[in-house]
C-alpha cells in the first residue's frame, strides 16, 4: 500500500470495536494463523468494518448505505486518493496556484460517497460528487449532512443523462485539479454475475452457490456501478472523448483501469484525443496490483 495509507499495517480490531461496538459480533478467528478477522463473504460484516474504519480513522460519525449498494473497501479506496495527491505534487507550481483549494470531481460517487469523504479527511480537498442514480445522490447527501465539515466541502450533482459523463456536470466557471472515477468494469449483467461467482469461489463459498444470481457480491453493487455496454473500455473511451470539451477546466483527468490489457488501447484513444500528458500509475495492495490512467491537456512537465 501507499506509504501514507494508515491501513498498511492491517486492522487493529480492538480499536475498531471501540469505535463501533457492533463490529464485535462479526469477529472470527482465522484458522490458518489464529488471528482475528471477519468473514469477508458476509456483506453485513464488510459494511460494519467500513463503518468502524471511518469512525476510528476519519472522524466520521454517521455512514450508512442501502442494502445491495456498492460497499467499497476503505484501504484500497484511500490508496487511490494518496496516489492522486502524489500526482498533484509532481505537477509544476504554476499550474497549482498557492492558496487555491484543490477541487476534485468524483464521477460515479455511489451511495457510499467514499472518495469525497476520504479525500476531504486526508487532504481537505473540495469535491463535486456526481452520479446517475438519484438514490445514490440522496444517500450521499444524508451522509454529508450528518458529518461535521463535510457539508462545506462536498457538493452533489445528479447526472440526468446516462449517456454522458462530464456533460451536464462540469459547469461554466468550474475548474478541477483532479477528476477520479471507479468505472463500471463489466460489459453485461451476465459478465458481472460471473465475476460474483468467481469472488464467491475465492471466498470458499462455492458449495452454497447454485447460480450466479443466487448470491449477492459481498461488496454489493447496482447496475450502473458494475456494468455498462462495452464495459470499462467503452466507458473510459467515452470519458476521453468528452474530456476534450473540458480541457481547460480540468488539470488532470484520471480513471481506474481494472484490466491491464486495456491500457494500450486507452493510450491510443488519448493520443487520438491529443492529450499532452499520459501517465499510468500502479498501486500495490498486498499481491494485488491495481492502476489508474491519468491524462492532461496542459503541458505539465
């Protein structure tokens, strides 16, 4: 994990239970190393762990999401935030005027509003949180209004056109130092269901899985959170096309890329769009390597 990630040493369950006593009912003993853990195949346990982390480490007093909505793991999400901060620090000072607050656009914030929460708590960034799902926006607003200072730092905008990404969200006069996005990775419901089954197998739940639809993914997820026509490659391609229209209003566009094989095609899209800067940033979390692509129409080096 990133050197600044406060979760890189693992979970202190004693501190987490102190912050959120409800977590205690989900604690189990790992039979391989005799250490405390939770059943990561249990969505209620994962949600309780997230709440405990947010309370214990980020001074969040209220956080709740509806059943079935994406419950993102905090350690991995905050890693993206830390790497984005590194990206900003390597950007010339003339493009980052001193005293100007960092403003970030989160595309697809979800009901959890997790990236704006973590970005505000870690770096005091200002956020616009966008989503196409009215329920996600409603729940995100409830979380924001229920936690001290978030209401002054995070604003929500509903994307009314599911075929658009930046259009209808970036307003005249806006300037964002960063955009971020965790895109829908799958290209269809069937593909997303197959992904659910694979994850259940990895969590040793194969005996209880009869069909891909018989279990919900432990981290949840609605349609727009998990899949879109063409999957992440099509989504990011559309994002790149639209980004040209806002090349003066955004310093760095960024997006997570789940499949390493997609990077070469995405770079071709960016070259066609005449992006001045293209960066691929790898993020290591244990043995897992994730990544995001970053591009800018400013000459930043």
